[in-house]
């Protein structure tokens, strides 16, 4: 079964406008499926609720910068050692973006609950002393432990309508290999109704089946495979390339200014095809290497 | 950790930088039988763990959350906890398994924490300053800090020692310290041991056993008690005699610089 689609077609077919819960994979500035994210911004798909891994980064901030996100369920959106996330920060501070406050435990166990059809995810004792669950009554409840009678915290299952996930490689059927760290990308793929994979390269099935236990997402969960070499730029792709901190600093400078992120979005995303964007970045990197 | 602010680059070109002294101070608080875990922006505690392993605590285990490399080599240390270089390590665990084991409560003995706000009882806040729904400053979010309630010892570090960071009470309680003090701490009955120390560019702090409030332990070389008091936004317990933080040994500095060969702690 051939699930390979162009970037345009994958987003057009699988990310409906007004998508209920869209999950974006990768963590901090690593393995963000940026080509898919940029295409969602180009096609102006509005997102009713966005879900990040325990640490969202440019993936979430660019969707917010594109004016597409109504609510976000997250435990972190930031640029780690590079600074705060400008679009996220501005939109929350001006009240235009509602945050469903989560923590790492809930995102991870909530996705597991989604993947396993569990009615909810009971959470370890002690997590109820934090303010997280009080700030997000929609996702958390205190319930009685049926075995001990104790009050325990429970989180609603997380079932993304669509997950955008990066993998190093996959075959045409969607059997995917994650190079480097898995973060929670496997769990996110298992919990989602529709999985769109962005890969560095599509490989023959024999390359996967030679080492089947190395397959970290089985093709039967995957709906589309999009080959975009370099597509995680400016975030890192484990096994392939590192973070482009210069580019991210340019984004932070542009988006953090009084004008906000609009100019960046126009110049690098809506005003540029993915091929042109990546070609320009490659040319810049080559020029930098020659200096 | 943040590389801005210039404070990481204190000290003379050959003497220990402030960041290096902080790494040594954290390392001194790690034991041979510890299993430590850390997350976002944790280059400083990763370096501290590696230093402890290569000096007084060879059997220490540490997990660099994000990639979840176990006992990463560093050399060089890297600023992101999700950097693939952290998989140059003894082994690696999927993040979802680390989150599962953080819940077990008897696996990890040390958890490193920090915050936009850190309060008198050691509670940490990375979410927001002011009202959460219309904050004056929106931070990134709480990540795994609620797990502080379940861990043996919490070691807090920050590169920002000023009255905006060190506040009487956090605006949002993400990472629990001693909550509102002895009564609420006892009532919560948490399995964790609470915060053990706070290491800043100015000093090292502990907690008063009676009040469970932060208490000055040592001031770093060149820093006065008065400076620390003025940089702290709450009434800090100050004992009659405050010694100077012991300087790193030449050996510690040499090992530290082989681990942090890129000079992250020296502002590189």
C-alpha cells in the first residue's frame, strides 16, 4: 500500500480546517515536523485545540504565529536555552489564546490512555498539590480510588484527531524508524486517529524488515508519508542534522519585536514554497560553511 | 541554563567562573547511591552529576530527561536536554518510561528544579507571573515539576538571583517545595523529602528545619550577605555567621573543564 503523498496533498487531505485536536511531535528544538507545520500555516488550517509533547517549541509557536490556534493543551512552549516562545507568550498575555494547563505526567499518561482506550489516566499521589489540575478542570478530576478509597487525580484520555510526527525514515506503507530519541512521538502516534508522518527519506520495505524490531511506528497506524529531506529545519533531525540556532534567533528577534511574528510568517512560510524555503536555507548553510 | 546575563562568566580567566562554582556546589550534594533526573535547560546539573561521578560518587546514576540518555558522557556538555549528543551515554530509556518511573516514587532520589519564581518555601513556578489567565509574564509551562512531590531530594538552581525570581509566594505552584510551611507540608503527607538546597550565582541556601523557609548557608567569593539579602524578595533567614562557599579544588576545575569542554559554564 503506497501512502506517500506530496506535502501539499497530505495536509489538504488529512488536516481538516477546524481540526478538533491536532498533536505535533518532537520535543524542544528536536524532531519538530516543521515542513508539515509550515504547510498547515500555508493552507491556513484552523486548529480548535493544539496538543504538544511535554515540551513544545517552534512547532507550536509557528502555528500560533500563523493565527491558527484557538486553544493549546501543553506543559511547555519555549525555546529552551534560546528564550521564551514569542507568539505563545504574546497570545496568552493578551488573552487571545487559552491554555489548558498540563504537566508532563498527564500528557504522557493521557496519550497512553488514548492509545489504549482507557477511560482516564489515574495519576501518581502527590501531583494534586500543584496548581496544574485546578487551573484545568476540563482535563483533570479528583476521583475516589476504588481500591483504597483515597482521593486521586485523574486525567482525561488524549485522543488527537490528527498527529503530525517526524521520523528519520519509513517505507511507503508507513512503517517508520525513529532515529535518536523517541520523546513521546510513538505514544502520540498510537493515540491519534490519523497519523501524518514526515520523513527524511522513504526507504524500500526490505530496509525496514531486515531489522523489524527497530520499527518504532507500525504502518497500520499511519495514513500518509511525506518525504521532505531537511524538513525539520530549523529544528534538529536526530541522525541527520542539528539545530539551526542562527535561524531561530532571527525568528525570535523578528517575532519578539513590536510587529510580532507576521513578517516572519510572510517571508519564510506563506510567501515561500517549502522547496524554495529549504533551498534558501541550504544555500545559506553552504555560504556559512565557506566563510 | 541561560547563557545570558553575563554572570556565568564571573571570576578571572583561569579562576572558577560562577557557573563552575555552582556546578561544584550541586555536585557536593550528590551521593554515590543517588539516581538523579533532570529536564529542560539542565546543562548545569548534568555537568554537576558527571563531575560527582568522576570524583566522589562513581556509582551515581543520572538521567538527562528529554533524550533520557543515562549517564551521558558530555565532553562537551550541550545546552539542550533533547540534544542527540546526550545519547552518547551508558544506555538510554524512552521518555515515556522515565515519566512512568518518576511516578513510582522510589526510583529517583534527586530531582533538579528551577523557576521563573522560587519562593521562601522552595516552591517553583514556570507558568506565569500575575493572574494565570491574563498574566503579566507568561512562562513556558510546568513540564515535570509536579513530580517534585514524590522525589527524595530536590536541588534547585537558577542563574537569576533577584527579587522578581525570589518571591514570598509563587503566583502559580507548579513544582512543590515545602508548600505554605510546616502545617501544610505535614498535612499533605507527601512521599518526597522536599527541597534540600538552592544554588544561585550569589550563594547557596538551605532550609530552616523549624520554619521550612529558605536560610542562607554560604555566600560565594566576593559576594556579601547584604547583597544576597537585597537580591531576595522575601525575608531570608540569615544565621549569625555565614561562611564563604568553599572554592573548587584544582582537580575539580580540571575535571569540570574536561566535561564542559565547550565552556558553557564560562559563558561560551
